[in-house]
């Protein structure tokens, strides 16, 4: 066995001016700011362009790749009728129609809607009349706070567009992905059936 000891480790390099006290007192943040202020900020690239047809109108917008359709509608286009409740695909408040089918817009990326047709609650009423679903929600007291209402109506519109005279079970199924914290479900179903009758009679 050799008596030779390994050579001592070289001391760890230390930053010349940063001490633990600097970290605690925030001086490090100041040093970083000083450095950043001396540098030219890098120009950010423009977000990519997408084209959508929203409520029958062609729209072009630049949105970051991670932006949801719900945020793009509300923030980029100002269409705040589409509500964001849970933002996790659980409540249905954000339901819109994408190429005629109901989707949770909080779970749909805006870029996935590129080149497609989007319908929101703002697209339902004509200049002088409510859509029969909107009228039926009024007539049948189908909302209280109203937060779930745009999503409920869009889910029901998808049903009525493809099946003119649904029965109560089909109406229940259509809104089964939409939660109403005010518990107004019976009125919603009555309104859905009434709107179907109204559309069947010629609207
Ligand atoms: S906000 Fe989209 S499902 Fe709740
Ligand atoms: S009316 Fe309030 S959440 Fe449905």
C-alpha cells in the first residue's frame, strides 16, 4: 500500500463579486439588471398568422402557437360571449362550433382551427331577431347567472342543426358536457325542446 496522499483539491472558483449577502439583499438582481440594460433587446419574431371564418366572416390573426381558441376569440377578436370557466375541459362554458361540431374551445388550440369555420354565440341573432334558442332560453327562464348559457346554447345549436326534432333524451345528451352551477337543467331542456318545435314550425 502506498503512503502517498492524493494532491489537495483546487479551491472551487468563486464569483468575484457575488456573496451570500448579495443574494439575500437582492444585489444580484441589480447586477443582472445593470447587465441587461447595457444590452440591446432582441426583436421577438411576430406570432404566426392563421385564417378563420368566424360567424361567417373571414378573419386573419396572429396568435402564439400555445394560444387556445377560447383566448383567441376573447382576446384577439373581442368575442367575449364565449366564456372560460374551468379552462380544463370540464364545464363546457367555452363550447363553440368548429365546422359545425361542438368543441371545448379551452382545449382547442387556435392554430388547430386554422382554415376552419367557427361559430360563437355572437353569430346567432340576426339584426332584428334572436335565434329561436336564445328566445326559448328567455321564455323558459333557462338561465340565472348566465355564465353557462352561451356554451349550453351552442351545444344545443349543434344538435338542432343536425337533428331538427330531437326528443328530451337527445337534448339531455347534447348538454351533458355542460355544467350549470345554478342548477337550471330542467329549464334548459324545456328551452331546447321549445326551440326545436319553433324551428320545426318554420322558426
Ligand atoms: S372553460 Fe372550457 S370546458 Fe370549462
Ligand atoms: S345559469 Fe348560472 S351557471 Fe348556469
